[in-house]
């Protein structure tokens, strides 16, 4: 009988089991700061470890972990223990935050590279460029010379004069359909002469 009394007394003095992460997270959802502190102490090493494996830079991993716990504090009321355990939920938040940071860092590096490439002064061979432009102009002039006088007149007014087909028809006092035909035929002959394929 004394043994039963001793067992009963030891049960009264035994420490209460630590709350589970689910219990702590539920209490955090109610705004319990002490529960948040206990949850952080119990899980931060594992959350940081996950983030650190994804985000190589230790300083960024610490920032991401801090962001994760801020999100846990803000999102805890939405945690539903019936849909999964607390650690899995927290690891999902941590993984998403880490991937977001990686993507943001990569986008920043890509943007810096684009800006750097844009701002980089690429040496230009102005003499070669001028010669190439002159050769192209000569090819176009030769190709224009191969057109009929009527076609050349319409193409010149359209491309060098900047006139619309209606304006060309008014200036030449010919029907609009005639201008369209001359332009179409002239452009076909120019493409052939210049070796342009469509």
C-alpha cells in the first residue's frame, strides 16, 4: 500500500511533458509570445539547417530564417493541425522563402549582367561600318536601276519620300490600284536583285 502512495506522489512531482510543435503553433496562433519563444528554441536549428542547404550564403540564410519565423508568427492562426504536422508546415514555409531568395538573387545578378553589358563600350570599327553601308547603298542603287521607271518612281516616293500609297496616287495622278501594283512588282524585283528571301 505504501508503494501505491509513493507511486502516486512521484506522479504528482514528475515534470509535465514538453508541448508538441503543433500545440505550440496553435498557441502562437492565439498570440502567445512564450509559446513562440519555445517553438523557436525547439525548431530554429532545423529550420536554419534547411535554409542553409538551399541558400549558400550564411548571412542570407540567417535573414531568410528570420523572415520564416516572422511569417510563422503572422500565419500561425491559419495553421490547421488536422492537415499536417507543424514541422512539415514550417519546413514548407522555409523552403518557399529560401527558393524566393535564390530566385531574387539570380534575377538581380542577371539584371546586373544585362546592365553591365549594355553599359560596356564595345569597340566599333567605324571604317568597316562605313564601307559596309556604302556597299549596301550601292547594291540598292543598282537594284533600283533595274526597275522600270514607273516602279522606281513609286518605290522612291514611298521609301525615300515617306509618302503613303494614297499620296503617291494623288501626286502621280494615277489610280490607287496602279500605285499598289507598281510598288508590289517593284518590291518583288528588288528582293530578287538583293537576294532577300522571305
